[in-house]
C-alpha cells in the first residue's frame, strides 16, 4: 500500500476537560524547569492522594480522573510561589499534601472576591483558587468557580484572561449559551482593539470545537489566523504573539483533521510546531508544560498524516526534555510508550524492515491493551490505527491473507465507531473498503500467477469482490478518484477487456 490509513489519533482525555493546548488561566511565570519538575511531582502526588483517600477512587476511575485534571496540575506546577502571602503558602502546602478541602477553606476565609472588587491586587490568588476548585473534581465547586469568574469579569470587562477562564468553566458545566453571551458582551466593549478582537476570535474557535461544531470553529479560527498574520506583518515580526498563535494553529489543525482536510491540517500543525519551537528557543521554561504537552498531542496526528520526520523529532524532544511529565501518571506513561513504539514501527515499515516493524507494533499493542484495561472502551481509534498499520506491513511483505484479516478487523471497528461526525465516518469507511479492495485485487493476481496465468473461478471471484469493495467505497465518497479508477479497472478485467494484472504503479 502506498499510503497509511488516515484515521486520526487522539489523546485520551476525559470528555469535558481541557486538552493540552487549552491552557488554564492567563498567567505564565518565569521559573526554572527544575522548579517546575519538582513542583509538578509534589502537586501530582497530592492530587493522587486526594482522589484515593478523599474521593475513594481506584483503578480505572482513578486513572480517568487523573487524566481529566492533568492540566490543572500543570497550572500549579508552573506558578511562582516566592512572593505569595503566608496564608496562601499554607494553602499551597495543603494542596501538595492532598488536603484540598482545607486548602479551599483557606482561600474562602480570605474573601478574595470582595477584596478584588475593592481594587486589591489579588487576582493571582483568585485564579489559583478557581483552578483548585476545578482540580477538586466536584461539580458544585466548578459552579462556584464559574460564579466567581462571572463576578471577576464584571469588574474587569476588558482582559481576555478572566474571560477565557469563564468560558472554560461554562463549557465544563455544559453552559455553552452562557459562554457565548459573555463572549458577545466582551466583543461589544472592544472598540478598535484589533489584538483583543483577534484573541476573541481564537477563543470562539476553541469553544466551538469543544462543543463539536467544527464548521463554526473553522470559520472563527480562519478569521483569527488572518488577523494574527496581519498584525505580525504590521509589527514586522513573524513571531508576534507566538504563544497565542501556536495555540490557535494547533486548534486549527485539530479542526481540519476533524473535517478530513489533510493539506490544511498539516499546514497548521507545522506552523504551530514552528511557533512552539521558537518559544522554546527563546524562553524554554516559559509555558514549558503546555508546550511539551501540545507537541506530544501533535505528534501522533503528524504520524497519521505521513509527517513521520516531524512526528519523530517531536517524540525525541519530548523524551529528551520532559519524559518525567508522564512518570507520575501510569495511564499517561503507557500512552506515551504506545505512541512512541507505534511511530518506530511506522518508521521501520517505510524503511522496509518488516520484522522490526512487527516487533514494535507488538510492543505497542501490549501498551494499548494496558491502556484499555485502564480506560475500557476509550481506545477504539487507537486499535483501528494500529491494526491498519499491522495490515500494511503484511501487505508489503506479500502476506495478503493476513493483510486481509487485519483490514477486515479495522472495518468492523470503524462500523462500531460512533465518535466521529458523518463526514469523518464516511471518510474512514471509504478507506476501509478501498484497502480491502486492494488486498483482494492483489490476491487475485497472485492466484492468477499460481494457476499459470489461467482465469480460474477463484481468480475472477477475487476481482469481483475487489470491485464490490471499491463500489462500497464510492458510496461513501462518490468522487474518490483512486476507488473509481480501480473499480473501472476491475470491471474491464471481469469483462475480459483487460488481462488480470497486479496493482498498477501509482496506486
């Protein structure tokens, strides 16, 4: 096969939570990577302690919850606590111990919202309080955080950071209409501030994508990209507002993937990578965990779009600089190894090293099976990807029966997959039927040669089945040129107007 199946890999993140590039809060602190690593270990351990001892979670539920709140742990790990008041330092220590209830009580006692309304510079503490409420995993606490941010936005109606937090909280509570109302009100107050307007367009795009409205997300995001490019031109700075643009291009890449628009998706991923790499070269410890998790989230998508060198460079960078981010979370560590091993298998496949490719894919499957025990039913797409990769190796080896077996497995998985919208689902089915058709086409020619070039019933039956599968592919994507050309070729062979042949070059 010339191409690999373009089913998109995705991070295993609980529904309704933030993903790596949907950062929490607007504050980035300049602290060393060593400090970030130390703080991350402390907050990660405290969070695990809280969910085990206070919320009584274990096994699959514990893994799911730790994955869902990872971004909030990252937030606390990246804060500079050098100048926080003594009362808050006590609260921070309680969080590290897993004593979230008493930490929340410490914040409540300070009446931060009233102090903020009176003009005191306590927004940093308020922000940490709201993120702690989210970290607790309690819906009533999330609702309290939303109420707090509503009051904050009334006081500060022009800053994008508080609005971003409010929108995320509203999304977590499935109050999309409330998020829209605040964004529209914010837009009405903007005046001629082009940069703030551009940030708002990007926020609209992120919010629409989270609400499974990819076409709306594409509309907002495209506008934001154009405006950011214009601002960068005016400033004569290609890296103008690099962090915001890196986030936006990653969001756009995810949108284009969802809409099955491969070239556009690749463009945005590469642009996001370029901007994140620029940030890393300038200030490697600023936005550190966000940058690493964003790159890691990007890598499997690049691999599935045949951008193997980019994916490999990303994995190598993550492994070299921040593999410790996954060490405290067995679920994330297993997923990291699955993606890494799968990419190595793909690299071996394209180098023609079949034995090595199978070895890596078997190791990846072991990690994937472990992921499934931790989060049952959440890994179907990963199984689709891996099984198709294995089918591709068998096909390239000439083991067509095994290739057909694995391609058929993938089809059965896709038929059960309800995660994607109709357009994406139809695209996936198109690829399934096309590659099953390819395998039957190849088997037909092999049987033809084995029979000393006789058009036996068995030979012709494989061409018939191949044509049937190309026909099914065309039902889901009528203008798919490759399936149409192969359908026509099978028809000519079946009608006796062409001799049986192997797959023509270029297919």
